[in-house]
C-alpha cells in the first residue's frame, strides 16, 4: 500500500466534499430569503382569511339571532294573519 497515494486520494475526496458543502451552502443562502418572503406572504394571506372568516361568523350569528327571533314571533304573526283572513275589512 502506497501511503502517499492514499494521502493524495484522501485529500482529493476531502476537497470534493468541501466543494459540495460550499455549493449547498450557497444554494441554502439564496433559498433562505425566499423562504422568509414566502412566510411573510403566507402570514398576510392567512390574516386575510381570518378576517373573512370572522366576518362570516358574525353574519351567521346575526342570521341565527334573526331566525330565533322569527321563531319566537311566529305564533303571533300566524294569529294576526288568521284574524285578518276572518275579518278582512277590519
């Protein structure tokens, strides 16, 4: 076994690994700002969705209140309508 050849092979392999790490570090360096931007855009869109959902929930609550109110008022409305049908001229 030739020690100098083995040392040369190890140096070459180490150099290859260092080059690969530098390439990956460079790619990650350019990817990081894009990920930060994507995160910011995602947060803004989720805020818009949350606002829209809050408005929708408010409207549904209002409709629920109105339906329950109508349910409570329905007997008197029907009684008034039947009374008017019996005596249309009153």
